[in-house]
C-alpha cells in the first residue's frame, strides 16, 4: 500500500479504498478491565450488534486487525504488551481508547501501578469517555471513526487531532 | 441429545471419554505453553505458563498482576463514601455486591444499622448482580468448550437485568448505590412488576441452558471428571462460592453468615454437588441462578415500608476499631478487613476477594490435566481478573 | 453447632457482654496449647474473635487452629503497617503537603487496634470453621527492622499467594516459602507499596482534586471546611 501511504493514488481510487476499509474494519478486542464487558456487550450482544456497522470483531490475532479497542486499565506491567501488540498490527491501523482508565488512569489516577493514559504508549484516534462508557458510546466512536476513514487522505493521517466522543 | 437424568448413559459417555485419554507412554520432549496475558479463555489478562509433557500438564504457573490497580493502597487515601466507588470495580460483573461487605463493615464499626427496607432492597440488588454475573459464566462455559451460541443468549438476557439495576441505581455497570446506613434512594414506581417479568426471562434462559448446554453430549462428556477438587483441599486453599459447594461443602454465607441482609427472611436452598469436578461447579452455578430468581421474587413480594436511610452524620467519621465482614458474593466469599482510626479515611482495608483464593488452586488442580482441559478447568473455576489482582 | 441466627439475636438484644462459649473455647484451647505464645485475645461475643500470638508461635497457632479447633478453611493472610503515614492525612489536609518540611512535623504516636501491638508491622491472618461458622483473626508482631515470620504453607497450602503478596507489599520475609517472587508488580519495581512510608507520587505532584470541592455552597453561609466527607449523605 505504499502508493496509498504516499498519497499518490488517483482520487477516485482512494475514495473506493476508503469506502472498502470503512465497512470492513476488523477490530481486535483488547479487553483489559471492566470496559471489556461493555465492549463485549457492544460486540457480542444481539442488542447492540456491531456487525451491522461493517465492523468484524473476530480477528484471531492483531496481525489481522485494522483497529484495536483498548478498553480498560493499562497497568505498567501491561504497557509493554500493549505496545508490542500495536506494533504487530499492519498499517493503516486505528486505536480506540475506551474508558477513563485508558485515557488518563481514571479512578486510579494516583495509583502506583497504573499507566496514566494509553496515549503515552500508542497513538490514539478516538477517545470514548465514561467509566465504563455505554455500548452506545463505543458504537458512536466507531461511527465517527468510519466517517473519518471515508474522507481520509494518507498524507495527513498523522496530523489530525483525535476524535473525542461527547 | 442425552437424557440428563439417565445415569447409566452418562456413565457410559464419561467412560468413553476417559478411555480415549488412555494413551501409550511415549518419550516426549517438554514444551512450555504460554496462555495469555491476552487470551480469550482468560477473561482478561491472566497469564498461565504451562509446562507440558506431550499433552499432559506437568506444571502450571499463573502469572497475575496485569490488572493490579492497587485498591488497598488507594482505599487508604479515600474517604469511606469514596471507597465504594472504587471497590465497585473489583468484580466488575456483579458490581453492587462488592459494595455490600464494605458498607456492612463500616456500619458495624459505626454501630448503625440500615432500616429494614434498605436491607431488603440491598438484598434484591445483591441477588440481581449475582444473576448478572453468573449468567455470563453459564454462557462463557459453553464458549470454552466450543459452543459459541450460549454466550449470545447470556449477553441478550443480561441486558434486561442491567436495565433493572440501572432503573434503580442510575448505573448500568457500577451502581455506587450503597451508603453507610442505607441506600441512596428508593426503588422507582413499577419496578417490582418489571423485575418479576425479567426474572421470568432469566428462568427461561436457565431452561435454555439446560437444554442447549447441560443436555449436550459433548458437554456431558468433557467437563466431567476433570479438575476434581476434594473438599478438604478446597478448604485449605480457601476456595469459596460455587467452587467449594461443587465439592460438596454445604456452606453459604447467605445462610450461615448472619450479616445484615434479608436472606434469612425467605425460603431458599443451598445447592451442592458431591463430585467436585468442572461439571459440578457449572451445575451448582446454574442452580444458584434459579435460586436467586426465587429469592428475588419472594423479596419483591414483601418489601417492608419505611425509610431507606438511617440517621448518619453528614460527614462520616468511622470510630476507631477493626471489623471483618464477608458476604457470599457471586464469585465466592468476599470480605473487607477494615481498620479505622477515627478519621475520614480508613487506616487499612484488606480486601479478601474470592477469585484470588479460587485461582490460587490452579497449580494444584492443573497438574496432570490435559491441554484441552486446561481451558475448561480454568473456566469452571470462574474468575474475574479485577477480583484476582485488585 | 451454633447457628448464626442465634448469634445475631445475641448481638441485637443488648450490648451487654454476652457469653460466647464457642469462641471462648477457641481462645482457651489456644492458651492451653501455646502457653506463653498467646499474648492477648479479645472476644466480641457473637461476632468475632481476635488473638495475638508471638512471632515464634505463628506456625504453631495455625496447626492448633486447624487440628484442634476445626478451622479447616483458610480465609486470608496479610499484614498491617501501624506507622502513621509520614505524609500526613491526605484526605483531611486542606493544603497539599508537598514541600512541607516533613522532618519538622511531629510524628504521630503509633496506636494499635484490637488486642494491641508492640511493633510497626503486624501479621494478620484469618481462618474459618466451615461447620460451626466461626472465624478467628490471628495477629503477630514482627520485628520493625527485619520483619520475618514462618510460612503457613505447611498447614494451609492456600497461604502461598497471600504470603507472596505480603512479601511484595510489605517487605516481610516469609521463612520457608519456596517461591518468593513478585506476584503483582513488574520485577523491576522498587519499594513495598503498602508500607505507610511509600508515597503515592501522583498525589505528591498534584493536590487531591477533591480539595477544590470544599468551598461553601452558595447560600450555605457557615461553610464547613471539611465538607468533602459529606458526599455520602
């Protein structure tokens, strides 16, 4: 995908690729704490049903994933593992940080063992706040990310501000 | 589909399964298998290092701490009302149940007692969180043995329970509703009728599980006879909840604990199973969900009237002293040893969480097991990472 | 076998010291078998019992409790650091204590809880009788400079992880434990977090945000300075 990354693709082809990526986001579920259950509710429960959005939550390994949802408390012991998993994912890749703990430490802001923010370790595209966020909030974050992907130009991929679901 | 009541047929299936395991001893090279820290079977971030000889486990070492958040230290710098916010998140599937023993310990030190109405509503929410917790186990147990459907059923019906908890507490997941001396609020109008309807759904779910999972031939064959924990070993390791009742120990703190909950006001039964294997732990939990439905139904019929909050000072200072209160939480015995020095903050809170002790038996129970059984034994012990690592 | 219901009634009927033969019997048999090993005991009739033993008889206590008193169930094992926090009481403080010359502050005297104590560190463990439903809390004072105590693993194998936790969190050497390695924290972690003199660094660099909430409510003329505790009311 070197051409895409360099922004050398013809515009219609880029648009086509963007649409394709938008509706086939393979998401790796990186469930760490309480938020993992709300993520599970969003991804596995018939009520919220994430697959209607074109998001497939079943990659067997991060090497097959386009997007990762980091949901829950990242501890200092876990942080290197998070980094390694992120590095295993192929480009282009997106990160959703779910829940207060992943953003900034949340209720454990003063703990001795919690990493205060997963954005210290990996770049984050979407912040979904809440403790834990409702499944609807996570779906909203995914929809907003899809909108961004639809109009994405790889040359300014890293210059944009992250999305904050509010 | 197997007839569950037919013991002969079940024994035949179990014998077939165990025959299949008898294999000739070959010279094998040891192998180390690393489960986790991110593995679907580990409900989060437990890591188990398994040393194998062929298919047989020689030694299993769980490595935890990937979710250690330092509750005991953080509780020392938070006021008593703030601690409940924190401890909600220990066992995140049955959040309300985490608050109860801490509040009861603080109440014992302050020598206040919640009004009867608060105790009844507390018990109802306590049992609702048990349902919310355990039905996910029932679905998940199927997943660990290769059946994906039950977990969708579990997530489907769990939503209704969460809705009811949300209707009372405002929190779908972490209610933070329990207060020293009572509850934050009363139940809303019409809630009891809705809850009765939800209990009907849960009962149907249990019947579905019985048909779909318990009656399944594979499920009858695989978890039986593996991960057997004798009662005295389980007691020495501090196992609790359905894990110890699955080993035939008739001990349930809801009946035997005598703390301030309304379980003694209603008629219910403690289920035990004599086998002590993976299947018995699953079976006991299934019966406990049904029993919890019965408990809630009876309690809903007779909630006493009155206030939901006793008279407590606005600024809560707990008198100096020590108290240990434990309750029968969804995962097992959860207790808080609270040491107070008369301040706004506890001096020391020792959290005795159920999963920590439950999972500490894994090196013992996994030794000699076979690789495919490792996951189902771990699943049947049922742990929540937040409850192990705290 | 005493049923818990009768226990409850005993408590609620009055706060008079009620006789509690079952718990008294446990203390009596401990005193009988340990002799001078039993330092102090306290029975809260119908509710709980605490005993304090010497460090040397820590393991013997476990054996007596399991074999004589029927305490088959191992509940938990941990430790308490009785030293008052040298950083002050974070939640009470109206100002952040960062930068305060800590050597100037008079250290608060050490006080102990039920059945008292003599040194900074105290082991605490609890076992339970799953038939009579009685739990016993056992305590033992440890040396303040070099806290060490025998392992309970020969008696209760479940003490394994609890003792590793105590070693990691308090720096208490467990004599006879085969595998004292970190349970929770990364191997390069320094310090023993649950010791009272272990600082929570996030709090040292940033005052507790809750302090800003103690401003008086509008119209609430005599603003109480310590309102942050009133959240639960």
